[in-house]
């Protein structure tokens, strides 16, 4: 995973609440077997509308998405995170995130920063008044700066640390192989296995 | 550190049992607990997880605690033929190759045990009280009905579980949802699907965010195991990653004799163990919600998220009366997409398609309830109804009971098992503008096909709607 410390890029205001993962990446794209190449899939249905924010020139190369609350609700598809990243987004800011989306973002290196809704509204106003405004996101200090506006954001400490270090979760857990083996040897014998049975 | 309440909730008890390495300080921050996974269910949509393993030269730690089933993109008719959609076929082929390579048991399309992972797991007895169950699918919450801690994960986490049989998890908060009525029963033709929709309408689609929900109360005790699965299944639509019900005699009776459930002395040990699986008196919940269902009516969604719903006897609401500007904007958006006018009576809305199936409502009891409504009746002219059993076992059972004959005589289509119209990955799709009464779980824009309009309902409402052609409950049908 690519480490993340700071990022500067064009902010994109997305004035919608409860943006579900079916809108971020529609089911038809989940049949692919690759982990990359989902940039065309991002917000596919909404992008058919010429008025959609990503179809407006200053926003097209945006990398910091500023969205309404409960972003990423719905299915567990990690493709939603991959599509945002393949398009070029490194950061999503929202007043709240669906649990699974937030977890997936942290695993793939997309920064999901939680800001107060008042701060989100302020960012929307700036980005709409002056389209193309660049936003500075600093994970070390947990700050967002756009023009003269500055606010903080929340992210759980452990995810922040892993993002800063660019650490692979699996590698970290495999350091505990002995503890895992010890746990396994003490598991109850009535617990089922998936080995085929003929009943 | 905060003092820990020694009285534990059911979810906390299950969590405690699965801690392999407790959270500790790493790099100046607390790491999450590392939890052991008892059963890991897979389907064809996570091939990238296997690619990750291969790239890193890792193996699957416990293939015998892992089970793969083809469900999301498989066709539900002509299943004896190769999958016509080349992209879907490539994905199913990838799953087959990966299972073969890593030694993971697999149920293929059309096989006796194939079906939707969340229908098959409980049906085989693979999900048991006190277990920790994960799957790369948000409706994994379903398995909580058996008193298991079950939640959906993303592809990176699937890879993590394959490699280590564990997951690092930050703790959930605890939410109690107590569902009661005077006599513990539900009003006629009101089901656990309606409870779920009423709950989501009450707390919102993010009401359970960060929480695991424990469903309690006399109504929950009176629900069948399958009805509890429907309720737990919809937890994610309230934003909760998991939902569960403390195991009781209903649970034990359901499990006894199932293929993967122990017998003899191990069964007795398991029963003893399960007896401790309940929330202690005095345990604290972070949030408590009480739902009185004496006056509950069948529910139906009018919008594009599951909280946008009303009673079937009600009307499409006016967004002007929304609780907040954001909700008003969402409701206006939703009504435009759904092609509905405020004030329209729900029961006057004409339907093009009816879908009976999914991990929410594709079990034998769901099919029985719908068949009861449709017996000796005909689907309304112009309406297309798909009946898709949740698993091949459900299909076989329904056929043994003659339910298929009832659906077919009514003019409905009887299909093979899969996710079908719930997820819009197979050929079972709406065309733009088509309106569907669906027993599935999500009414998001385009969920059942681009431009398709979804109304979430229970199986009995789906059946009555198919007969009348407008959103209806069984009481609306003439004898």
C-alpha cells in the first residue's frame, strides 16, 4: 500500500447524502476479475448526465471528494474504493461513512476523513464559488485547508498510522502466527468444518 | 483505560471468545483486537483476493473452514448450458480455478447444495451460535439469527482471512432493538420484513452505524428461525454491520440434525456452551430502541433507500414535510427517479414486475407464504413474476410440496437458485422505467437494472401485488 502523508488536489463538491456503493460502482462492473481499471465505472449512471459535477471542466481532474453524510452506504464491494482511486481520488471527506466502506478505504490507501457537516458545507461553498480550488489534506496533522478556510478531520488512530506507514495488514497479522496456532489448538471440537459431509 | 462492565452483551461475549491477540500499543497507537474466524464464506465476486495471495506467495490457512458458492452472477434459467455472459463466465471460472488450486470446497451452479451463501450456510448448519462468521458480502448479518456474530467484509479483508483465518477489528458499539406486542404476535400478514422496514424508517439508513444490533423482545422470541434471518439480514440497511438474536429452543430445534451440526457428546457440549450465550442482566447498550408492533402494517418503500418507506395503506409523502433540508433533497431526488407524485396512494401504484427471492426472502417459509396467497389465482395481465428459490435445497423442498405448481399455474416463472434480481448481475434485470415489487433488500437507483424502480415488500405483499397488478396486501384480493 502506498503511504499517505499529505495531498493537494482539486476539490469536488458532491451535494448528496447516503451515496450508496451501487452509485459509486454499479453491479455490472463487479463481474471483472481485475483490481484496477475501474475509472470508467465510477458514478457510471450519474456521469451520463452532462450536469453531473465530474462532467464540469474544473472538477474533472478532481482528487478530493467532498460528499454528503453516510457516504458509501450499502454493499461491501471494495470496487467502490478502487473506482474512486482509479479515477484519481486520494481523499473523501464526509460527515460520516458507512462502516464497511470506511474499512475498505483504509485497507486500500484511500483517505476517508470525517469532518463536521458545517465544515463540509463551508467546503462546498468554496468549491462552488471558485471551481478548481485546490484542497490541502494533511494526515500528519489531520487538517484540511482550502483557500483561507481550515478545519480538522477525524480518522481512527490505527488506520491513520497504517496509512502513514503504508503498512500491509496481512503482513502485520502474520507476525502472530504462533498465537493463531495456539488459539486453533484450543478451539471447541463441536465447531463445524466445511469439509463435505454426506447427510 | 475505562473500567469494563463485567456484565457483557451477547455480542461482547462472542467477541471475547474470538480474541487471538488483544489490541496493544503499536507505533504509539492502539492496534485493534485480532479475531479468529470460525467460518469464511466466499462467492465469485472476490477473485482479486486470490490474486493478492498469489502475488505474495501466501496459502489459504484453513481451507476446511472456508466454503465457496456460486451465487451472485449465475443465471437462474438454462443452467445446464455454459453461462452466456462471457464476463460472468470468466469470473465463475476464476472461482473454480482458485478453489481447485487452494483446496477450498465449492458448490457450483446447479449442484444440490448450491444457492445464495446466506441461505446455504444456515441450511447446512454451518452457522451456529457463538461463532464468528464473515463473507465478502454485506448481508452476512443474516447469520446472526442463529446467535452468531456475522458481518460483511471487503476484498482486502477476504484476502486477510484467507491468509490468516483472522481479522483485526475495531470494536463495535452495542445497540438493543426490543420488538414487542401485547401477546408477542404480529398482526395478520405482517412479517419480520415489515418490522425491518419500520425499524429502518425509524432510525434511518445510518442509525446503526458503528453498532451491532441485538434484536430482543417477545415478538423476536416468537419468530421462526427463517423470520429472524430476514430481520438480521436487513441490519445492514440500518447501517449496522451485524445483527443478532440470542439462541433459544427455536435455534436448537432448527440446528438439530443439520449436515454440519455435531451429534452425540459433542452436540451436548455445544448445547451447554450455547446456554451461556445471552446478554447478562445489567449489561449496557450504547443505544436502545423500542418498537411496538401491535399496530404495525405491511410496509413498502417509495424512494431509493430503504428508510424511504411508508405503510402500504399510506400515500407517497410530500418532500416539503421532510425533517431536514438534506432529507427533503433526497426525497425530491428519489421521487423524480421513481416517477411518483406526492399524495399518490401506495395501493394505486401499478407494477410491471414482481421478484420473490433473495437472501432476505428466498427461503422455504417465504415461498410457502407467497404460494398460499397465489393458490388458484392468476398473475395480473402485463405483470411478469419471477420466483427464485434461495437455494437448490429450497427449490427441491418447494417442488416436493407442490409450490412450484402453484406459481406456474398462476403464470409466474419458476427459476433455479441465485441472487438474481436482487443484485442486477445476471440476465434477471429491469429495463429503464420498469417498476418492480421486490422481496429483496435494496431499492437503490439502478440496483435491479439501470433506470429500474424498486419497491421493497414482504413475500405476501409481493404475491398479492402480482395478482392485483398494483401494490396490494392479501386482504385486498377478492375470493
